[in-house]
């Protein structure tokens, strides 16, 4: 299991329909391009606090299933 450290963070606003805009600099750092698929996980701690964890789904090569 990998342990990640925080590089930086920023605040984002939730827009119409729950849309969240990922800032351009973060998209560039993460290599997220238009049309990429992201996976979202909701975690809960024992005291009821919740957080979202988002990552880019694995890219499938053409012909892979």
C-alpha cells in the first residue's frame, strides 16, 4: 500500500448540478485531459467525518478489455 504526502491543496467551488472545476495547474500536474475518466471514493472516519478521494482511472489501450 502506497503512502502519499500532500504536495499542495486549494479550495474549489461547487457549481450548478454539483460540478467541481479542477484548477488548470492541478490538471496539468496530474496529467488530466478533457474526456479522462475519474474514480471517486467516499471515506468515513470512526467519528463520522467524510472525505472524497479522486483519482484518474487507468487508461485502457485500444483492443484491451
